């Protein structure tokens, strides 16, 4: 699915940091599958670190104003390519109640059988952040975008398996573990309620610590 219609090609763009600090301006030169490319033929573009999350404003009088969010994939003086592009509304929904965590647990390939048998091939993972819509983890096992897994999560002495789809892969060249971003396939019902309670408690604790540091 295209992140923005090809009708927006040649439209002026502004790229900003997530805190709205301006980075560069140009025009929309190319649109692909969840990717866009921005160019500026008038001046060289600044180099932005790979994987930096940025906000892209696209202006078009006829089609309307669009705001997108994505991660820098390639950055050069001639162009910048941004991947994982989505609308700002979708991005904010995906990051709602997102907290940094350090959870050592395990996962297994998702099967059609409604079972949580210990005989299935589990592998260790380390969850780095968690939200209502998904999680980010690192692990030594090689996985691919599109893989389906079930992640074991224990909250308040209750254990559930959360079915996920891998949607992002971050290769760590100097580390023994790569990073993977997942979306939950279904976290409704008691599982969703438990996850929401845990995230709320985590955020409340983080806010408390920030307030104490400011005293």
C-alpha cells in the first residue's frame, strides 16, 4: 500500500524532527511501497543519521495537506529516502502508551493449534519497548518481516501468549542480536486489559520518577 498517492509527486515537502525542528525542504520525487524519496535540485541536503524518525509535511493546494512519519533509510546530498512511512494519525495510535522496558522472556513460532505446549520450539528474546499495539525486541534467532510468533508475557502473576507479526527488522552488524518490531494480531479481551493496566502502571511510575528528579 502506498504511503501517499502518486498524485502528490513534485509537491513541496518539509522534513522536521519529531520535536518539529526543521531539517530540510524539497519536493516529493518518488513514492514506493511504504517509502518515499525527497529531492532538492537547488541546494545540497543535510545528511541525517540512518533510522532517525522524522515528520514529513507535504503541501498540495489541489489535493490537500498531508503529514507523514517515517524512518530515514538513505541520506545523501542529492536525496533522502524515508521508509516505514505512515500517516501521523496511524503513527500516534501505534505509539500510544509506549514505554521503555527491559523484559527477558521467550517466544515461539505461531501455530494454528490453540495450544501453549512447552514442546514447541521456544527461543529467548529481550523486549525493549512495549505499547498497546505492539513491541520491539532483540534476539539471536534470525527472523524475517512477515513472520508470525507468539510472545510470552507475564503481568501480575498471570501469563499470556500474545500473537504478533514482525513488521520491522533492524540488523545490528556489531551485535549478536538483531532488533524486531512487531504488531499484535489480537490483544483484545483479558489479555488487552492486562496489558493496558501494566502500561498505565509503568507510565505512572515513570512520571513519578521524573517529578522526583525535578524536586
